[in-house]
C-alpha cells in the first residue's frame, strides 16, 4: 500500500498541518505520522473521523506520500505545494522557514 | 467617487460586527465548519492551500488614494506584504489569519470598503470599463449605473440565494473594454435616435466549463428601467435556473436550454408587471448618483503638448511607455495611464505594499486622487496631465511599475493557479512567467503587436483562457500538469470563444508551443498591421495546428 499521512488546515490561521505520532498537529510534513501498513492506516482513518470534530483544524484528509532522501514526498503536486509553499514565491510558506534555517546554518 | 452615506456606513459596520461574532463562535466551537463556511464565504473569506484568502471588493474597479493606502496597510500588517489584483477588479490577500479577518474588515469599513458578496451564489462585484468617465470614445460614464446596481444588489433579500453566482458588467464606450459579453448580464450604455440614454442588454455569457457568448435580448432599455429589467432577469433566473447540478446552474445554461427567444419572452412578461412600479429610477436619483462621478476640475495644462514631445524625443524608454501605456483622455491636456502589474517574468496582478503606497502617492499628486483596477490585472491613473507624464513615469519606473507592455504579449492574465488555489489542477503563474521571459524583449513584443494571452489553472476559467487570443488551460493528467492551447478567443465587441487546437503540452514544452503559434502568425500575417486575432479569423486554426502537430494524416 501507498504510505499515507493525515493533513488538514489549522482553523485559526488556515496554515497546512499534519497529524504527528503524538496526536498533535504539526507544521511540517516531515513531522507527520506515517501509516505504513493496514493496521496503522485503520488508526489514521479513525483519527480522520475524530478530527472532523476537532475545532483546531478543518478540511482533514488522507494523502499518499513516499519517502525520498529521508523526507516525506507527497505523490500529488497539489500536496507537495501545500507542504512547501508557492513555487513562485520561495520566500513564503514552509519552504521559507527551511531556507531561513539553511541560511542561518550557512551564516553560523 | 461615490461616498458612503450614513446608511452605508451603518450597514457595513453592522456586517463587520455580525461577522466578528460568527468568527468568535466558530473558534470557540459553538458552530461547526459546515455552519460557518457559508458565513465566511459571504464575507469573502476562502480557505486555500496554504492559508485563508480574503477577497475584497473594489466596486467597478475605482479606488481613492486613501483606500489604496489602506490596502497596502492590510498587506503589510495582516498579510505577507502584497496583494493580488483579480480579473473581477478586486484584490485578494493570500495569507490572512481567520482570527484577524474581523479586524481587517473593520479597517476596510473605515475607508468605505468591504468584502460582502465577493463569494457565494449572489450578485458579485459589478465591473465596469476601467477607463470609465475618461475614455475619449465614451457615450456616458457606466459607473453611476454600476453603483445603482451595487446598492440594489447588496444583500438583496430575493437574490441572496441564487442557483449560482451572478456577474454583471457595464460599459459606456463604443469599444467594449469590460468584456460584457462574457457576463451573466452585460449592459452596453448607448443613446437612441432621440438622444436618450439606455442600455443594450445581453444575458447568458460566461466562461467556466461551458463557455458561452452572451445573447442580445434587448436593443435599447431606457436608463430609468435598469432595476426593473434587471430584477425581471434575476427573478426568471432565480425561479427557473437549475439547482440540481452546480455545473448547469448559471443563467447561460438556462438561456441555452430554454432558448433565447422563449426566455426573453418570459423576462419581458415579468418586466411588464414590474416596469410601472417602484423600481423605476427617478431622473433625480440617477442625477444624484451621477454627480458623485463628475469629472474632476482639470485645470488647463496645454504646456504639456510641447513638453511631452520634447521629452519623448529625449528619452526613448519613456517614449515607448507613453506609446503603449498612455491612452487618450476626454481632455486633450491629459492622458490615461495604465500601470502594468506585469513586469517581465513577474507574477501577473501582484503588487507589494510599497508599490501600493507609491501608487497612492502618485495618484494623490498627479491623478486627482483616483486609481482604477482593470479586469486585465493592471492599475490605471485616470487623470494625468501630459505635462506630468515624465514625473509619473520616473516614479513608477523606480518601483518596477513602468513596463511598457499594455496589450502586448507579456500583458498576460493568469489566475493564481495551483500555487495558491484549492480548486486548481495545474499552475498558471510559472507558465505566465516563462512566456513573459521568453518574449520579454521590447522590440520583439512590438513586432508581434496586440496579443492577449490568458491562462487558467482549471476549467473554472478565472484566468479567462476561453477568451484569450491565445488561451492556456492547465489540467492534471496522470498526476502531472498538462496545458491545452485554445486560439481565437476574444472578449471585446466581437467576443468569441477560443478553439482547442489539439493535445496538451507538458510544462517544459508549453512556452515552445506558444512561440510556434506566434512565429506562425508572424509568417502568415498580411502586414504588421494585421493583428494576431485578425489573422486567426482570416486563416482559421489549421496553419497553427500544422505548425504545432505536423500535417494531418492523409486518408488512405
């Protein structure tokens, strides 16, 4: 089966979040809990049903991912863009924080 | 410009407070997302890929400097330092927090702006010719009528839950710059033989998955009957428009399925019941609204003629900009400046907070405090003295706002596409950027001449691809982006829907394909004066198909 993660948008500010292994919503996809087998997927599907009533998030959905170079890589472009930010503004979205971290690391 | 009266102020403030309460109740969990979503949408708040999106109405595309400064302030304080001007003459912010949106709406209300009816199945922001009131070819200013329609349609109890969204456009000039034939209702102001003002009325135009050109249903409607006739159209649509299928719910489908003649008869019958009633517009009311849009007192500036001629001779880039981006004003001492929001390789329609503040300053100093938003995602300074053009140009050029490409191949309309939009299937902006870079040379653009490229990232057609001379539609096929080309669309007096030329192109091949289309046009045009759309209408699609896909296979 394809690896799956559970994603949503945070109610208060709309930003994309992913369900982590501890049951909290995380701001980067690499922090997501990955369902790698049927039992885990069932757990994630249950979490999806519960999250429909969670006032922290909206638009909860399961997405297919694979692992590439130690990172989670959504199979659909739409989900890759959600996970990174607009491809035309690398200074915005999640990718901006990564770039800022990289820049800080280089500067250090 | 129209100014809110006490009723308008109270109405908008009350709406802000209602919305603030709705957000509070949502955040506390008192109401569910299913209950809240229609409420936030009625206030222009969408949820997109990365964040919420707030769409703010710019009625008929007219803004004051104060309003533009407030838009810049909102971009800076509540968003990421920019806004996106849309094909509905509105502005969208891509990153507001839900919890900030009541405060944003409160700040907008202070400058007589709101986001009401920028979403939902209601009458949307009424659009108008962006050169309204100043165009040399104008019969009458369409904005007073657009304002009357705005007031009438705001939270109209009968028309707040239509089968689908409803868009109205008004133009008052000979040349249609408002794309009225792509609207649910298109109104073309004209004078009859007696010199009286009225409208040619079109209905049933639209884009989306079923593009249709509007049908003329009345040659001349007296101006006093604007609301009675519009009400008759909306009432018939509201009663008989389909609600069983959202893809067949627009009035264009009702026109198509009922037949223009039959539907017109139904509308006229309804109008007969309404026309003698309270919806007839008294002359005094029309005059009162019209007075808000009176031409400002423009002092004589005839020194500009000689000055401009000398400056154009001295500065080649300035001369090219004047040639392309300055249009004739009713007053010969003045010009109408189009500020391009399409820098070469830039994002169509985006403006930073700094740019918005600068434009507000320039408008205050040089354009009688007035700015327009065009449906082609540019801005306009409507009243600039010829003598001031160089000063305006210099200030714009210092902020990457003086690209001389109005109506040229790099003046591309593009929807936000998959970079932002939750409905999109493919990206639009990178395609626009690559084409812009490929054709960025000023000489090459001028050689090609007028050519409108319009790009949509899904079949909803927010990027107006159906009516692009060259239209590009992004689709998703087997998980990848693919771009279909349409040719021969236009959104002017001879509105036409573009024809799909063949199979789509991968992202890395679409710019080459556009270049092939352009080179084919350059090779077959009869003279440099024959524009792309004229040439296309003369020769049809086949030469372009052959250039793109090779000779059609011969039957055995």
